[in-house]
C-alpha cells in the first residue's frame, strides 16, 4: 500500500502534467486561430467534423430511440412509395 507522501507526490506530478498539457493545448488553439485556412481537399477540420458527425450518429439511437424509430419508419415509407 502506498503511503500518503507517495500519493501526494504522484498527485503533484499528475497536476503538473495536466497543467503542461493544458498549456500546450492553449498554444495550439492560439496558433490555429492565427494560421490561415488551408485549401486542401481533406483538411484536418473536415476530418474532425466528419468524425463528430459519425460519433453523433452512432449515439443517436441510444439517446433518442423514439425519434430514431420514427425516422426509420419515415425513410422506409418513402422508399416504399417510390416507383
């Protein structure tokens, strides 16, 4: 079992690492705001947006099952009515 002093030392180290990570994130965000947008076909922001959309789509049936069921019914109905 770890002693109180060891746990406090580990906690201090973890807080320092967290502060360093937060500082690095702030620097990265600041540099992204200052940077000009790139005109690549697949920019990192586009990939991030697609990832967010896919994550939301994966969670949607679990968060709102009634809306998911109604949407599936509506899509099925529309596809069934097409000729």
